[in-house]
């Protein structure tokens, strides 16, 4: 067997001389790549393709198109990256714990061992990210052309997915260094995944006290970066309008006053109301009927006009003639005339379908208003489309990776105290 410990024995002096840290890294790196080929570690790559394909088929028609679809897609891709990273390295240290312990006692530097793993896992994560992006394109996910940092959105998104995957990989590497057996590592892993996904803060509204816990998760920064790159805040929302459409034939009703109806019919800026107000009404009146209405109004000069109408010959007084006026004229007249005050206070029972109400308000304008209000209510400054925002998330993911790498090194430095 080739010597993988980096230890060299001088037969003449029987002294053991240890290689330097830098020279031990390629020794263990070569071992890891041989394991990739001969121990079937390459299987993580087709698994990444299958997972990416399943997710891509679900998100291809909603990613980058709607506000809700973009957030769900960002969460799904973050889950894919976290899953890939965690299962890359969850067993790599605990499965050879005895070998690591023996090599460390023979002169292996833990920092060299961890560095070799990080380099190897970085290559693995890079391949998984490339496969994920390629499969998404193959399935039909329509990425925008330009990214925030490069001329290609696929490259920007690939950087984010790689950082999420690599940070998750480093976290699982630390868990693997803590666990003494592969069974223990696989038992811990579901709790790690649940913690990452639940406390990402994207799909579930978290109470205020969960803020510090959320800040510790890889998924929070990954989800934020993906959603920000996808320009979540400027995508049109659709859930509210779709809910209205599903209730289109649902009847709603209640008691309203005539005054409320007149007030609504006075809003000329609503397209449907404007069209209704422009409708022309025609009605036949006789001079005698007009004289009666004028007499009842009590306005100055009305009595003289009424008397004039009464003085007409009977044939002329009862001869009908047409008057034309618009609905708007009638509404405005009834709204301002005191004589109709008692009528305006009367209550009327109304029953209309949601669709009839929307059509009365104007379908296109109502839909646009609902979407605008939903967009304003759903705006989240955390997902701001800016380089500063995305770069901050990238920096956080790099920091998490370095912290987990340091924790793995520190944990393995005490491996000789393992009594097993």
C-alpha cells in the first residue's frame, strides 16, 4: 500500500521525519480523488442531476416570472444546494476515523488533512453546481440574460449556488468530525437540514426571537442572494388576483344606502362607472307632469312656470314629448338636491357575484390595483436587487465556510483523546 501518512523512516538512524503541512495536502488530495473513482463517491453527481431535474420541472414556469413563484423557486434551489453540500461530506471523516487517528499519531497534520478535504469538496461542489444550472437550462428555466456582477445571469446564479453548496459541505464536514460513526452522522443530519430550512425565514414567518438563530443558517443568506438576484420585489404578484378569479361566481351581498350607491356612481375615474354615466336616458313627459314636478321643487319662479303650463290648452298640456339626459346627469342631480335627501337615506339589499363587482369596477384596472397593492404589501428590503446586498450574502456564506473549516480542524486536533 502506498504511504498516505506523509511519514518517512530513515533505516539507518531509525528516526521518523514528518513532511511539512504543504507537502501533505497533495498526498491526501490524491487519496480522496482515488476514492472518488474506486469507492463510487462519483455517485453524488448523477444524484445532483436528478434532484435538479425534479426541482427545475416544478419551477420552470414560475421562476423570474411572478413574485410568489420567484420566492418559492429561490427556496427550492437553496434546498437543492444545501442538500447536495450536506450529503457530500456527512460521512467522509467518521467513516475513516480510526485511520485519521492512526495517521495523526504518526505525524499527519490535521490542518493538511482538512485542507485536502476542502479542496476536494470544492471541486465536487463546483461540478454539482454546473450540473444543477445546466439541468435547469435543459428543462426550460428561463434565466434573465444579464447578471448583477457578470454579463450572464447563469454565472451569477452559479456562484451563489456554489457558495451555498460549499458552505453546507463545510458544515457537514464539521458534523462528520464530531460523530464517531456513520450511523450517528446520518442521525444528526436530518436535524441539521430541518434547522437550515425552517429558520431560513423565506417561506415561514418567524417570531422575533428567532432572528439570532436565523442569522446562523446558511439557507438564510443563500435564499436572500437567490431572491435578490432574481429581482423578487419587481416581479408581479398573482396570488391575490388568482384568489379573486377562484371566487368569481361567489355571491356577496349586504345592506347599503342609496347615498352610498350614488356616491359610488359619482366616481367618474372608474372606467365601468364612467361608461355607465355616459349612457343616455330618454323619457316622455307631458307639460302637465313637468309643471307638477316644478311646483313640488319649491324653487323661485317655479310657481309662475307651473301656472303657465296649467294655462295651456288641454291637448297641449297632455301632449308628450321626449327629454334626453345621461345617467351621470341624473346621479349628480339626485346627489345634490335636498328634495331627495329622504330617499338617499333609505337602505337597499344588494346581492352580486364577485365577478359582477369586478366588471363594474373595470376588470383590467381592478386587477392592476390588486397587483400593485399586493406588491407594496409584499415588498421586502432584504431581497433588494443590488450588488451590495448580494455581495453581503456571498461574504456571509464564505465566512460560514471558514468558521466550519476551523471548527473541523479544532475538533480533529483532539481526536487522540478518543477512547474508542
